[in-house]
């Protein structure tokens, strides 16, 4: 009474339903595993050590007259000891890890700049230990001024799943301050 095509169709429809249910369960497992992970609760939050942070402000333009205003750029060095291994579970493909400088200026309340990033593709690379790591990207502001501002530095990471939703996580913020500009190292001083 059922021909081959009808049977094949029924089998295929059943397969698609099961596969879809598996995908949904897998997608849901990621957030649940992270939410209930005892390893994550036991692991110290990945904070950037305040003692290891070094912020310098340099200037571009007006190199010849040090008293003239010019565009300020911030360089940041930091130490990091972050154990992100607990964020790897069976549905974790990779972690996108990045350091974010946030600061407030009189004109703009919220400024955030990614100064360093890194991709972790396996659990045995997920313990990050960096010493005097130099930022890959400079800090700058639309008003060209950084000296005197206070800000924070924190680690953020996205948990990228094989199937499902990307989850964004962040560590505690470390206070930083932008100092007065250091003299340009290659200044030409008029004798
Ligand atoms: C930055 O922090 C220092 C020390 O806490 C404080 O004296 C200063 O007023 C702050 N600067 C700004 C712009 O908030």
C-alpha cells in the first residue's frame, strides 16, 4: 500500500526531525553547561593584574615643539594570567579573547577600544599567561586627548560554539589612568 517513495519520504522526514532536535539540544547545551559549570565557579575570574599594567601616552604631530597640543595616542602593556579552560566543553569550537580599554570623556560617556585579541582553538591553549604583553592596537579618542583620563582594562571572550549561539563573557575591570605624555623617543631637539 505504501510505495518506495512514500516510505523513503517518511524515513527522511523522521531523520530530519531527529537531526533538528539533536541540533537544538546541542545548541542549548552550551549555555546550560556554562551556567552550571562548577569548574567556572572555582576558577578565579580572569582579571588583568593592575600591578602589571603600564599605560603611556605619546603624541603625534608637532614633534618639534613639545608644548604644542597634538594628537595623543595611548600605548598599553599588561600581564595576564587567565585560565579559560573551563569554558571549553563539547560544543565549544573556539574562544575569541580580547582586551578592552573603556574610558569616559567629557563629551562621550562610553568609549571602548579593543587593544589586543587572540583566538584559542583548543583547551590546552586556553591557559593564557602573558608577561608585559604590548597592545596590538593603540588607544585614541575623537577629541585627541587622553592624558588625565581614567579608564578600565578588562578581558572579554566569546565562546564560539560548533552549533548554537555565541556567548559573550567578561572579566572584572582593572582601573587604569592615562598619564601625561612622555616625550617622543625620536624627538629632534633644536639645539
Ligand atoms: C582620575 O582618578 C584620580 C585618582 O583617583 C583622580 O584624582 C582624578 O580626579 C580622576 N580624573 C578624572 C578625570 O576623573
